C-alpha cells in the first residue's frame, strides 16, 4: 500500500499509526485451535537476538493483541513422532497492534506455530510439510486490508491471493482430510 505523492503517503502512514487500517492474514498452523480466540500478550521488540526475555529499560514490553478465527481443520495421514496422523488448522488473523513478528510469536506462545516458520516454528512439521507437498515456505500471507480513503472517506478493501504454494498446500490438506 503506497501513496502516489508525499501528501498521500503521509496520510496513509498516519492511518497506520492511528491503527485505522485493518490488516488480515491467513496461516496454516500446527494442531487444532478454538473457533475464535484472542491473544493479548505484551511483546518486546527485537533487541539483538533476545526475544521475550522480560522487560528492560532499553527494551520495554509493549501491548500486543491478535484476533484469530479458524477457517478449517485438517487431519492428514502423515505420521510424526508417536502420532499416526498430523493435525493442522487454517486461520484468518487480524492483528490489532503491529509488533515485530507478532502473529508468529503469539501463535508460537500457544504451541500452534505457523508451518514453515523457521525462527518461531516447529522444525519437524516444517520438514514434514516440505517432504509431503514440495512446498518450502512460511504458510502465512497478508490477504486483505480495509481502510477509509484518506481524501474521500470511502471504504476501501484491497485483497490479494495467498500464493500458489500456499494454495497448493491447502488443497492437498483438504484432499487428504476428505480421504481419511
């Protein structure tokens, strides 16, 4: 999202600062989740290689809230560890705040990491997804923004696809879930 001149860019930037742009994402996560849930957990911004080790004067915790809606659950016949199948969920995600890696860190905190997330995820499931689908990417995509046009005040919605690899994984998870 960008403005075609400095005045437009400034107004759009202010909409982000004022949290007047609603951002929506989709993700495939490990495991099953509630139909709707919110994580309201403060986070520290990245500081060297330290994450969430508690607040410091130089790097205090900041409020961080994310809303989640489950779109679909999957159970696929992919054994891993002591389990004969693997479970995944497709989520729609709406962050209220915009902290560094907020969605990924919030999901990891509840042990439902984004598949393909190499920093905050589960390596075993990342590898399994790659082996079974050939897709080697993080399954988290921005899919929509909603905001009021900064000059006309008309509601604007901009959407985009998740990407072909992401779409392929969802199609494959659906196919395998139906076969089980």
